[in-house]
C-alpha cells in the first residue's frame, strides 16, 4: 500500500508539472499574430504520417537515420511496457499482463529487450559521434556548452533507462526460479545474458535490485518526460503538429503582405482592390509577437540537429548565418518573454527585441533565400520565413537595407527589374544575337 501511495503521488506530480509546462508552451506559441492554418486536412495528415511518423526526410542521411529509427521505434514500443508499469504501480500488482498473454508475453518482452539494446547501442554511437568524432555540425559556434550538454544528458539518460529495464528483467528471472510469487515470463534473451552478474546473491538483495530498477525506470521515464519539455528533445512530440500545420505551398513561395498587395492593386486600378484598407500595422517582424504562430511552433520543433546549417551556402562559405541559430534564438526569446509575463511584468518592455538583441542584421542579410535549410529539415521547419520577416522590417520600417539592395529596390520600382535599364530595352539582347 505504501508503494502504491508513493507511486500515485509521483505520477500525479509528474502529470501536473508536464501539463503546466505544456500550457506555457501553448501560450508562448499563441504570442504569434497569425493563427495556425488547418485547411486541406488530407494533405496535412499525409505530411504528418510520412514525415513525422514515417521519418521520411531523415533517410537523406542513411546511417544516422537507421540509428534514429531504432531510438524512435524503441521510444514508441517500449512505452507500451510503461503502460504495464503504471497499472502495476496503481494496482500494486506485478507484471499484470503476463497471465493474460501467456507465451505471447514472452515474445513481446523479447521484442522490447531487442529494442532496448538497439536504443542503448544507438545512443552510445551518437555519443561517440558528438564527443569523440566531433561531427562538425554539432560544434558550430551557436552550439555552446548548454546545447551540447543537453544532447548528452538525453543520450546518457536513455542508456541508463535501457540498462535499468535489462537489470530489472535479469533479477526478476532469477527470482522466478526461487520465489513462487513471481510471475513466470519465460526466457528473455538479452536480460538473461546479465543474469550471471547477479547469481549467488541473497533473495532479499535480488528483490531490492529488482524493485530499485523498477522504480528507477518509472521515475526516470517521468523525469525524462518533464525534462524534454524544457529541452530541444521536445521535438519528440512537437514534430507531429509541426508537420501537420507546415506550409503546403511550394518551397519557393514567399508570403505576400496583404496591405502592400492591396496598395499595388489600387495603384494599378485593379477591380478587386479594397478602397478602404485596414491600418497597415507593422511591416515584417521585429519581435516574436510579429511572427506567425507557425514560426513559433517551428522554434519549439527544432531539435538542433544542424542539418539546415550544414547545407546552408552562406554558412558553408563562412558567413555569420546559421538557420539553426535562428530557430534557437526565436525559442530563447519566447522563453525570456514568458519569464517576464510570469513575474507580472509587461511582456515586451525589457528593451530587447528578437531583431538586434538575438538575431543580428548581418545574419539575416547573409541569407540567399535558397530554401536549402527548409529542404534539409527533417520535420519541415522553415527558418527562411523568419529571416524574410525580419528583413522586411529592416527594409520597410527602418530603411536599413544595404545600399546595394536599395539600388536594386529602386530599379525594380522604376524599371520592373533589378537592373537599371528601360523595360522597352529588355528584349534587345535577342535582337543582337540573331
């Protein structure tokens, strides 16, 4: 009874903390000004199924994709065993499903153990890639001490949790041989390999190790669930809504500003122009409340894998731009604003803005708008959209675009092309090359 009460209190505390944090993230996303689009649901479901659930874009890099797939499938399937943990914890039972599933329970447990070992080995390889081989994209300048530590914490935690499962099963199998109160599970291949480590130990010691491993695993799972809501690994859950609400337009599509489009239509006397347009408001984005809710959802979906930055031509050629940093900075700004709100302070009165204090003009001006980052992202994040909104603000609100850009803008306005020549002369090259 004491164990049941302790388990209920632990579970309730974890659920409360997670629910509160999820509420905070939802409020942060709603700081954006344009709601999430939910049109064309069939296409959105297809994206979510193929990209988030099916890991489609991960397989552009085969080896890490296979390792990630083991962790992903392990996360999904092994958590089915956690369901048994929860029921046992609430009911005070032990392996409650075993008597009902019979020999199929043994098959399931062997599958779980295979995945546990696959997850363990994959995490070890990822740790080696990050800390020994030092894959370049994990060591960019924006990957400071905390982002690197965050990744290592997650990987170490998964290794330890998988070892806890195998230890629990190994000691449990030994207890099945000596104690008739323990439900028979049948032979479990991987955990039986650990049984020699515990052979000869007194029964009370085996019981203690088995119970300790059980509690360690379930508390570890709950603690892990809380931690990832503050970590880049929130993508485990956010990837699904992010791929569902992602833009459906072709990657080259850029969002127009309706007020500017309407102004152009008025100038051209087009019939569908609105003669009494609404107040223009701010052009582009200076802070997170000028971005769309999808942009902010993207920031929480970012796992900091760096595929976007590794394929960004500006970054490759040494420019001060990392699409990954754009997403990390946007998320950091949201968290800083939320801290002020929680303290009862005015959200955006800290004298800081996303532009300049988090993301510099040098960064956004280095972007070529090539969409390489958008194509590279495994979960359909769009850093380019944030960059374009920040550049719009600089160009249209501050008139702060580089001088060469201003010349181009003027040419487009007067000559309808980036080059300074009359539209009437545009086809002269064809005449000269007859």
